[in-house]
């Protein structure tokens, strides 16, 4: 398939920070995707919370399954816009690499713990994983990904007017990621695919966990229209089948709306190159106002019925406190850190550098690793 003129072309890639061997079989962005899939950080996503804690089981989404869903939706949208599917997929697979254990509760815990030093940002931690922590090659640290994949991952939520994090500032001096401008259209598509994926799989997970019923969902007019049409054409179906009808229809509607609105923006702003995309004053990829209104209503519903329910809130509070406990004891007792982490401490000459080492160690734990480490440190009956 021919790429659009505003797509990211491998031929005009800004390359990698370090010289790398040529590959006659795969494009640069394919290689990025493959390196991400084979990374330890990507595998760890299977043990990290999306909404439900990992150990609760019952086939709820994890960060890994969420990332796969985002990649699938990203490829679909990129293909229809004649964008580079391989770059879009790489960014989608990388976008949550840096998340802390226990989802946003864990992130809040680390952000509180690191408040003296600019807080914690999972996008920056993703950059750190891709550029330093993954060690596969003798010549350099990190995965040595292309500029476009790194830039798209760090900025998929929009430009960064201030590089508040020390690691981001220092890396940006080394390999300028053009932080003040928007990222590629492939990256923007991955960001909106993220929204499409989590809104719809949270409907599915929340329903199956018993937080709300289909009758409750039908309080939202656009969902009521979907289910009334489905029931008329498919009477006597079980609720398990009906919930799939809802998420299937919503995903399709959101994708079509995003495609139509993005194409309109490309035409209105006379966009012809990827640099035109980056120089815009707002996202080129976006939903229409009516669709965004529906999504906002859905998010309010999920927040009231699901995200802030007593069960989820209790787990969030415990998870946040667990992460804060781990940080507090480890930052004041570095000998409790495993031996493989110690080499990073040897170059930590300031309180901020020590705190950053501990923060990184905790951020890259799975939920179960964090629980077990907390038991080892705080439970007197734990003997391992």
C-alpha cells in the first residue's frame, strides 16, 4: 500500500541514536516493533493492573492485553488513513511500558514519593526502559529504537512544554525529540486508539464483574439505541452476547468517527507532510464533538459505577500505600535492594539520583512482585 504524503516514511526516518546493522528483510519500524515485543518490559505488562489488580484473575484485562488491543485498533486506523502501520503499532505496543504496578494507584504512589524531584511520569519511564534499562546489545544500552518511535511514545498525549523530569531533559539533549511540537499522525492515532480500547474493554470488564447491568448502560442514549436495534434483530440473546454487541458497535462507531474527523482536519488545514502534522496547534487526529460528548458521558458513567466503586477504591488505596511503603523503606535502606540493582546506585551521588534508582526499581515491578516484596519487608511472619 502506498503511504500518504503526511505519513511517516522509513526512507525519511531520522534514524537511531547509535549506528546499527542494516536489515534487508524488515523496515526500521518493523525492527522497532519486534524489539519491543521481545523486551522483558513488554512481558511484564502481563502482570500489571489495568483496572482490576492482576491477582484477582477472572480474565480481566491486564496492561499486556490492553496494549495488544490498542495495537490492533491503531493498525486498522493507520491502514485506512494510509499511514505507516508498523510505526503506529510500535508506538501502541510501547505506550504503557513504563506504567507502575497497580495502574494509576501505583503511579499516584510513586508520584507522591517523588514529589520533591518532579514526580513520576510513566511516559518518561517508558523512554528510560527503551533507551537504558533494556540491555540486549554489547554496543549500547537500551533498544536503540528509531527517533520516530521514541518521539511518538513520549509525546503520544501531546507536546511537552516543559521537560520537568531530569532523565527526559538529559536524553533530549542527546537525541532531540522536538518536545514542544505535536508528534506524528501515527502517534496521535495510537493515543486515540488507547481511548477507544480502554473505554470499551472497561464496559466489558465492569459488566462481567457485576458493577453494572445492561439496563444501567441503557441510561446512555447512544448505548440504548445500539441495544434496541440489536434486540430487534436478535431476540432472546443472553446478556453475555449483548455486551459484545455494545462494545463491537461502539468500537466501530468510534473508529469511523475518528477517520472521518481526521480526514476533514487534514483537508481543512491543507496538510501534506508529516512536518505539517507536527506544526499544528492542536491534534490532527480527533473525534467529532458529538462523539466526544458521548465518550465523556460514558466516562462519567464508568467513573461513577466502576472506577470509584468501594471495591476498586479499597484496592486503589491499599495499592498506593503499598507502593509508598516500599519507596520509603528502600530509599532509606539501600542494602535492602537486590544486588543487581546496586551497580546503578554506585553512580547516584545525590538524593535525587538515589530516589530515581529506587523509583525505577519499583515502577518496573509487576503487581505480584510488589506484593511479595512488601510482605518480605513488613510481614514478620514472612520467612523468605
